C-alpha cells in the first residue's frame, strides 16, 4: 500500500501554499454543503465586507454566490467551481513566479529549464489560461522547453493551460522540483 509522503517546499512558498489550502477548503466546503453554508450565513446580510482606503465605500459580497454554487452542475458548460479553481490556479502561478524571481535563493537558477517552464506557465496564466507568444515585434515564440513529460512548444499557442496541459497537482510537483534545485545548488 502506498503511504502518503509530505512534500518539502522551499520556505518562501509556505505562506502562499497555506493560502492555497485555505481557499481550497472553503471552495470544497461551499460546494459540498451549500445548505450548511446558507444556514451559517443566514443571520448575516453579506458573506464579507471589504473596506476601502481610497474612499468611504465598503465592498460587500452578498449571499447570491451561494445560489450560484447551489444550482451548479459539474457537467455544465461553465461550472462555477471549475472556473473558480482555474482562476485561482492562474493567480497562484503568477504569485509563485513573482516569489521565485524576487527570492535570492533562486537568482542563479532562473535560466534552468524548470524555471523557464514556470515563466511560460505564468505567461499563459496572465493570458486567460491560454498559451500566448505575443503579437508583432513583441512575439516571443519559445524553443522547446521540457519539464518531466511536459513540453512547451510553439504549437501550444491558444491552448488551455490548466485542466488541459497542466492537471491540478502538476504545479505542486514543479514547485517541489524547483525547491530541490535550491537544495542541490
């Protein structure tokens, strides 16, 4: 029988990974038990209030989000859960790339294939979950970049990144491999 093995990530990822875990728990809880979520928020007019510092308004997230979750089905054209997960992965990938490019431990490793692979994932994340090599003079068609059994090449342009090219767990294996590069350097 396989035994679970904890993954060891570079310490600069810990806070972001904890945030990822919290968001996933919230998403799954609301998906699994909309009835309980509605009961929990029953006495509250809004799910959350977000204060602003640039004017006196408060942004309020109302409980209609729970109605959207409740009527969602996994095999519909645009399931809220799947779209939310993809968008969260996109944001997560952009943040990971920014952490790595700003962290001294990685500065000598930025030209390695794993980090160049991540750079292209970040670019696709920023372009609506699709590979995009730019337009006109700014066009930067990549040469083939390999990581494990994945290859980023020019033919991927316009293809979906998350849930197609990359499955949900792949980014964490990439982060694990990148973390090992620092340990081995």
